[in-house]
C-alpha cells in the first residue's frame, strides 16, 4: 500500500510542477487497472436482433408511431416489421405529449436492453433519457457513411480496429439496402400518367 502511495505522490508532484519527464514507478509494484465505464455499442435497428439481452444504443429513422391505451410503439421499419421501441402507458406522462410529431421521419437514438416480442427485437423505454434525436450524421453516427482512412494511415491489426472496420462496412451495407428497397418499391408501383390501351 505504501508503494502505491509513493507512486501516486510522485505522479501528483510531476503534474503540479509541470515537469515534462515521467516518473517511473518502482519495478516491483503491480499496476492498478483503471476502472472504465462500459460503453454501449451503437447499432442500426436492422441489427438489433443480434444484440438481444445486451445494452446498446440503437440509431435509426422513425418510420411509424402507434399510440394505443396500452403503449406507444415507435417503429424503425415499415409496418413495424423490425425493431421497435415501446413506451408503456404508465411511463407515457414522462414524455412530451407531441412525441409523434417530434419523432416521425427523424433519426433518433434509443438506449437500453434489447429484448424480443413475438420474435421481433424491441426495447422498453421508461425514461426520456433513453430516447433522443440523433445529431446530424457525422463521425459519431452509424447512419452516416464512415470516412475511409487516409492513404498513409495503417491499421494496427488489433481486434478493435477490425471491429471498427466491420461497423463501417455494415453501416454502408445497411444504407445501400435501404436505398435499394426504396428503388425497388418505386419501380413496382404502377405509373399514374401512363395511358391505358
């Protein structure tokens, strides 16, 4: 214990005096790991089923909202076919009364534990802090296309670097799939201005 206090005191002295050199701890001490708060992974709603039972932040565009006497259901895919976030009636008073107007067609982030309901992924939202509008797509957004590394940048090959590369690729694939579905849907709809023969 005394050695740890000596190391801490030496570090504090170095910080307060502005010294540019590092103080080495005695060689026979064991480094104490820093306590790091767990970081929730940020994912798109289309991937929520992969994270059932885990705490995550889901980002996606709200396509539909259904309010009933039992709950408010926020859908992230057409016809509530994919991931949904649910606010039970008992918690509804905590949220703004014009929630549907605020969220419809906006990109939002929902944080909590992913569960399943009737085979589909969902998340219970009990507090307004779990639900927020996402900032404009940028570096922290899974909705934005992630920038490619500069030509001079090298990957260090660690698992974290590989995970980040996979997240970037999956975000691009999800954006491509969404655009493709939109184009296919538009192509399958009959044109109103074509004369009948």
